[in-house]
């Protein structure tokens, strides 16, 4: 996860101005197009809070895809109980063709789908109101105080 350092420049005092630049360049345009061919795709990206592109694939059980602006990393999940999400990290976790297809699109585009252990790994970041910053904060949601899974 070496690219974390280059995106934030200084991990102790991260600046997120790069997110607007990356959002304008559309680095995952082809990948997102493929995802959109699988199911109705809703763009839920919020660069004011996150450092990732967020998409929802509409289905009986919606599939969440978050792709980091920091590097080629993703969170793939299904909507779970009580507003939580259930992470999908490999074929064994897939419960539908849509989930399996979304996973394979990410992997084909060389985007690493991260597990809970990887996402929860601590990192040395200075983030307001986050006592113990993790890879999840660094790659996806610096302001997210709770674990969504």
C-alpha cells in the first residue's frame, strides 16, 4: 500500500485536495462502465467527506463498490442487516451472480479488494476525531468514525 504515502504526501498531516483532481480525471471510467453493464449503477461519491468513488449496484440485495482515489484498492460489499454491510473479498463470499461479476470486474482491472483485517489495520494518520486511524480511513473515508461492517 505504498501509494498511500504519495497521495497524502505527509501521513501525519494529510491534505485531501488531490481528491478533486482525481475525481475530474476519472481514472476508473472503464471499470465503472463495466459495473454499470451488470446492473443499474447509482453514483454515491462524496468527495467532501471521502477519498473514494462510491457506487451502488441496484438489485434485490444491493451491492456496494467503493474504489479508493489513493490507489487501486476497493471495498466490495452487500447490504446487510441493521444498516451494516457484509464484505465480499473472494468468490467464496459471493451469494449472487451480480456479486461475483462485480468482484471479477474489479480484479480484471487490477484493483485489490480488501478484507476486514486489511481495512482495520492501523496507520499513522492525524485525523480529527478519529482516535485510531486505519487503512479504511486512509483509503476510503477519513471522517468515518464507525466500522460499517
